[in-house]
C-alpha cells in the first residue's frame, strides 16, 4: 500500500487522524449477525428452538430494514418464548455478547501505513458502553489507537455530535483544527461538530454500510470529502 500512493495529493498539515468505529473500521452488519447468533443459541437453550431457525428469522427482519422491534417480533413469532424470555433480557444479551468481528482488509493496511508514517491515530465512537468495549477488544484496536474515546462512558447525551470528545482529542494531542481529520460513515452525526471546529471531515461510503443511503440534512452535516475505500485516505494525506 505505502508504495502505491500519489505524492503531493494531500493535506500536508495533517498530523492526527480520528476514526469512527462502526462501519468505518469494520462492517457493523457483522456485529449484528454475531449478536443474532448469540441470541439464537440462547433461544435454543431455553426453548429448544433450533439456532438456525431463529437466526434466520432475526436476520431476515434485519435484511428487510426492520429496526428497533426485531426482538418484540421474535417473541410474537415464537409464542413459546413469551414466558421464557423478555425483550430487555435479549437486548442485554445482545449488547454484552462477545462479538465475532474483524477489521476490514483496507482498514488494517491503512492503519499500519499511517502509523508507519507517524500520524497520531485515535477513535471516537458512540454506542452503549459494554457493547463498544467488546468491539474494541474483539478488533484489537488498542494496539494502534490512542486515545480511544467511547462516549457511552458519559451517557447518551454525550454521543456525537456533542463536542466533548472532539475537544478532548485536540487537548490530548495539542493539535490545531487544521491538523486533524475525522473519518466516519454517518452524516446525521459524525461531521457536524468537526466541521464547526475546523477539522477536515471525510465520509467513508462503502456498499454494505448501514448508513450508506443516508444523505446529510444540510451542508454543515456533510463531510468535506467522500471516499469509497479507506486506501484513498492515505492518498489524501501523502
């Protein structure tokens, strides 16, 4: 990768690059699939429903775009579950499961290359804390990123676009806005604050992402740059 870049293509002032986690360093649908497998195994244990059967049902709903009511529908579809498990129990199991996920090939290459070139690398990620911590551990990202800021540690009111996490990065690294990039996938929340702070913002838009079709509500929500593969991020800053 490092030998195939285009010299002079990028932002010479950049010193620090901050990544989103979900659907940026790995595909979030893989986490969902992992969670559903965990749920399906549990349902087989408590209700003798074959794992493949309940997983197929859960994944089918997800593929149809159903969000937020999947576990409710599951309990209705399999009436035997009504007295054996609850929706809050399944949600807790999902959020606390040990995920089977891995970074995309591009992410691994890009991170190694950027680290070799001396860039500071960090993460800002939203989500319920236990789940995000499990993802961090499963992906092994602590080896490359410092700091890793999981906004769930402060509560949902501090999730992006709240400025606290972005300002913490600036303070921790002692860098100016024009020396920083934030790269994420979700124009509803990822880019508003770093845009306002004067960072360079980059949207990774790759087929298979959950937010692939989401459009920014206004110009200030849009990233300054959109790329299809993380490899192009290296091109930008080289």
